[in-house]
C-alpha cells in the first residue's frame, strides 16, 4: 500500500459523521453540486464545504472551478466528483466449486478479474485459495496494486459481519468458522465478510437500482433462494444478520428436507438442486439442472411439474416478503433468471394470489446477475465498510 492510499484510508476512517455522509453522497451520486449534497444529507452548505475540502486535498474528490449554475440567481452549482482510481477494492465471491474475484475502482468498475476452481471446502484451504486469487489480481493490476484499500468477501449463509464469522453456510458445510480472521491473518488490507445476497444488495443500493428507488428487494434463484432488503435508504441486515431469508420460510410440505436440516423450507423445493432432485426421482436416474431445464422446455411432465412447484413456492414467498416489508419493486436475480420463462407464469400467479391489497401492485422485474456482479457486490460491501 502506498503512502497516498494509507493517508486516504486514515482520512475516511477518521471522518466525522457529517464527513462520512458527504463522502458517501459524492461516492454514489457524483457528479453532484454542493447544494445537492446539502439537500441529500440535511447538512448546511458551510458544513458540506468544510467536509469536501480535505477530500479534495487528499485526491479522493475532484472539484473543478465553478462554471455552472443551478437555475437560482447567485447560487452557483459547483459539481464535485469522486476520483474513481483513488483507491482499488477487491471483491471475492466464494462458491462451492470456484472463487470469482474482481478488482474495482471506487465506483465498482471492474479493472481486472480472476477465477479459481475450489477442490475442497476446508476453511484453511479456501483461505489459501483466496490469497492465491488475490495474488493473481495484484499481478494483473501492476502499479495500481499499491492503491488496494480493502477486500470484500461474499459467502452464502448466516454471516456475522461484525465478527467476520460464518455462523452457518450449508453450501460450504461450515458452522461457526472465523473465516474473516483467517483471511485477515493472511492479508495486509482490512477484510469485510458479508452474506452474498446482502453484498449484491449493497452494490445495487450504492451503485445500481437503489439510487432511483427508496426501497427494493432482491430475490435470487439458484443454488439457494436468497433475498436482500433495501428499505428507507439502508440495506437491512437485521439484529442477527439474517433478515430477508425467504429461502427458509416454511412454505413447502414438511416431507421436503432442506440443506439447512429443517423441513419445509422454500429452498427445499425451489433451489436448483431441489428441482434437479425432483426430476431425477421421477425419471429414476441422475439428472442435472441443465438437463432438467431442457426436459421442461421439451414439455416433460415431471420437469414441468418440478419447475411449476418451485415457481409457486417462490411466488408465495415473494408475496410474504412484500406484505411484510412493502418494497417499491422486487428484483429477481441469480443464475436461475436465465430460465425465468419456466417460472414466470406460475410465480406471478402465486404472488397475485397471496399479495395483500395494494401490495399486489409491487412490480416484479428480472435483472440478470453474473457471478462477477456478486463479486462487485463484495467490493461494494468493502467500500461501504471503509466509509462507515
């Protein structure tokens, strides 16, 4: 880490509450005038100017001479912008079979990327594999590696972000694993550990759809069924870090056993392994999810029934989420979106059947997310952790 990056990190970490608000607003909304910063933060223009000055001096923010006006006589609009390459953040998405990693600038634009297969779920071995993929990112970054300021890790499961502990991750087979500490011992930069769907939601909140809506929910369909909530300008993690876990709502029949060990969870019917297992049982042989999709598109009755039941359960779960939290929009993402045509009609019918009153007006839209997007979300979580 070079001297400038270290100084910038110190400035951000030592900022007052007002200073953090100002920097976060510039980070997510630049270019933006000081007047608009004051409107968004509720601070006085004098307080905004005081907070902006050290950010400009540190090279984090660019403030060119005033050349515009905001339409009010005598009120110049002085646009300020984040300097994206002032820092580099690393984002790591850990899947059961691979690690996807990106290095981004402060706007989460991807600079370089790397990927590694995982041969084992042993936490120490996975930590070593993360270090290996980070070394690859550093090599590809060249001189820019000196600007690395943090690492974000995204893992499916019950994650205690404050202590960086994976309390439970069914897909990794981990319980009470201090994975953040294991990485921190190996790395020179601050490490942020976050639930993967929450990380994706943070990315959308700061740099995506969240900038245009007061509230939204992300529901992901794939190896698991996850959900992230953005309400009243904040990504909700809950007192115990498990808010929005619609994948474990007990909406399925009790004979379905979930990977978490409980019965009747949404995931036990609607996650891709559950769909593949249902089609396999009907055909009396092992069938993977790709073949199950092909069979469903070919009007195979068992495959169609499996996707229909998954869609019904997911639609009911989304209606439950919307009834409780009331987001403006629900975004469906994850690898299952590529086959959303197999879910859509039944999912929307189930949602309409269970959404209460005006909640039925909540639009459900799809937004394809690659695993690289999840890694970008991890980088966004690291940025948020640094700023706050």
